[in-house]
C-alpha cells in the first residue's frame, strides 16, 4: 500500500482575512510562501516519488516547492480542486454567521446534509475523489507520494485515506502550510506547531 503525504498549501490573503476561498484561485501570500519553504525543508528527506496537486495557484506553488526539495516531478490533478462554496466564496466567516446564522449552523451541525448556497455537497466531493485516490494508491503501490490540496478538501481526502469520518468539515477551512503522512504504519505529522488537527478535531477557519 502506498504512503500518502497530505499537504495543505501555504496561506493566502483570504486565509489571513478569515475568508472562505472555496475553489477561488488565490496566490500564496508572503507568509504563505515562507510556510511552504519551511515545510518543503521538513519534507525533503521523505522518499516522495511524485507530487499531485489541485489546480489552484496556491496548491501548484506549494507542489512546485516540495517537488524541488525532494527531487521529484509534480502534476496537476483536476479532481483535487477544493470544495465549491458557492455564494459563500470570498465572504468572511463572521459575515456569514451574522447574515445567515441558521444556514451556517446547519452546515456545522450536519455538513453531509447541507452545502453553502449554490455550493458543492460533501457526497458530490467524495464521489469526485474516491476513485481517483484508489487509482493513485494502486498505481504507486509501495511508494510514497504527496498530494497538495486546500482545506477543507484536504481534511476530506485525509478522512477517506484513514477510513474515518469527520465531525465538522467547516472547522478545517484555513490553509497555513502543514502536512501529515498516511499509510500502512502509524500516521506521523509535521513536527511544527502548524501540524493539522486530527480529522474531526477543532481547527481554524479561513
């Protein structure tokens, strides 16, 4: 079975402003680039054979840095596009809470039963990634690969790889440059303070 390094891109201006990115294409911020370079240095020792990333600019820039550090190739994988947050994309979290409190609570309490207005459902996102994850694991059996995916899609991917469910996907909105290894041995994570929370645990939003 392959080992998968799940990588969250560095932060963007939207993450730093507590805005929902969704599938909007936002470049890394200055702080985000620093996060990625630090993370690439941490990951450099891993025997990664290929880096797959989502199509957004922050994921591609992160993948490029990791590929350079590990000496492998990187490839854009369209299915790793982040969740579409519909009409909530670009909005501040506090603005959504204030303007649509009932809808926001529904999303938090039961994410599988609801999506932001005009957005993508969790079931649709899972269908989009499930067969592709299985294909990559089969193709790279006994190898270590990396996937660079924005939050909250990264948490959804990690939960699928671990065969566990999440409690509140919307608590994992913020990208800040973190990573974790998922495979046939005990999972390990970034040794820095930016390591992601366990699937289903509390995290920050962006």
